[in-house]
C-alpha cells in the first residue's frame, strides 16, 4: 500500500545536498564557528527576501520572540496580546520576559488573530500584540497595524510558519515593528537543527537585537546591556542560504498541492482552509476540520496516510498555564478548533500520486 508520511525531511536534504554539502564542509573546515561571514551573508539574503531592511540571526524561534519583546522594553508587569490558538512558543516568550499573555480569540474561518479580536481583548497594561501568521497564512496586517497604532501598542509578527507568505502582494517581515522567524527543521525554511531570525525596518531595533543576541556586547568583554547567548550557527547559515534560493519553488509546490486539496475535497464533510482575499499563504500546513477527528485520523492511518494535529491542547489548557485560571468556556473558539483540527500531509516532496491517494482516502472517510 502507498505510504504518505506527514513530512519527508530526508528527501528535502537529498535534493539540496549537492549544493549544501560542499558549502557546509568549507564552513566546518574554516576554523570559524560563531557568527562571522556566513551568518552575515545569510542575514543580508534573508532581509532582501523578506523585503525588510535588517535581519538578525538567532538560535531559534522562541528566542527571536523573546528578544523582540525585550528589545521593545516589555517586561515584568506588562501584558501582551497573543492568539488563543497558537503554538505555545508565542505565549512562552511573553512569560519568559516576565510579562503576562492575554489571549485573543481567532477568526474561526482563517484561524488568525483579527483587529476586532484585539480591540475586544484590549485592557490596561497591554504593551504589544503578537500576530501569528498561523499555518502559513498572513494575518490581516493592514487592519492589525492600524488598530495597534490607534491603541498605542507595538506589533510583533510571529512568522515562524510563514516564510515567503505575502499580504497584499508584499512579503511579510517588516509590516509590524519586528517579525520573528524559526528555522526549526520542519518549517518551510527549515535548517538542520535549531535556528531563528528577526527582521525589521527599524535600524535602532536591529542594533539592539544584535546586542541582545550576543551577551549585550558589541566589543568582546565589554557588555552594554544584560544580553543573551542566542546566535545562528554559521553551518546552519550556509545551509539556509542555499535553501532560501529554492524556497519560492518549494512553496509553489506546496501551493499546488493545496490547490488540489481545495478543489477535490469540496463536497465532503471536511471544513477546508479559508484564505483571505489579500493573503498569499506559504502553506506550511493544510489544516482541515472534522467533527469526528480521531475516527477520520485512524481511517487515514489505515490507508497509510500520516496526519498530525496542530494543536490538540491550546496554551490556556496546558498545565504550564494552569496558574492563569483560564477555562475552555473563556476561549470557546480556540477550544473548539483544538477538538476538530487535523493537518493533511503537504510538502515539497509529496508526489502527485501521494496527493491523489490522500484525496481519495479523505473523500472515502470524511
Ligand atoms: C515553530 C514555532 C515557534 C518556535 O520556533 P522554535 O524555533 O521551535 O523555537 C514559534 N511560533 C510558532 C507559531 C511556531 O510554529
């Protein structure tokens, strides 16, 4: 029987190996292992790709979010608006700098945070909002930035799932104050281990972030601020520079699979993703909803198709956030989505036959 793995990172590695392996070997043999020219080169390329003025490479996506908050002077006692249905890293970054996450319910159609949701959740003490471009689809940055400006709060983009996405034709990466990226292997622009970055058009913020990622130091053994150790590795930067060149092509492959799913799964019991008029998704995930999710997942598994759930337990219901005292009834949209969402395989290395197999099985079992 045909097998459809959720994600095939080995195939991705193999396709790029002829270009990446010589570059990575050169980096390993260079004798230079922290920051340096490869990281600087990737930062330039990634900033240009994101249509942003500056990119700063860091150790992972969670650190990118944490450094963004610290650089914007958000700390103990402050509040930060976050989506109620995001990956927990968005919330953890807020907690880790001593601030309090305040959940905002998403639009159930796009699963994204909205300007109206922000307005409703706004309270005294809120200094910023983290807008997550969930599953690869950009949130409505036009409305969110306008609302944030009116409310006097900063905008951080959590772009960990949306490398290459566009809002109104423009790449995401510099629409808010700062955007945060993850290069975790499974992301659209994934590395061979952990990695992350921030992009921004603000030169002062970029400068501050460069300080913060490197012990608060511009000059060795001179520390201007109490910084972190969070730097992108040169070997990862080498790999990412090559991968960045194929990212648009690989995102197109994802979009073509999404197109087929959207077309061929219309008349089923599945609720399909809704992409906003002005959004061009990076299609990190293809998330559908089904009322009998576990039965549907088991049936697909019996057909050799691997699915995942993003995410089965929303942050407010995690033991890690029990102290906030939030009940499912307080966040009904996030709670219902968590019960029903299921992600079908989508990736640049899925064959047409595998996609057909998923469609056939999903039609049969939905
Ligand atoms: C992956 C992810 C992160 C965290 O990235 P890491 O590199 O794993 O730390 C943050 N936010 C979202 C929405 C993510 O999907």
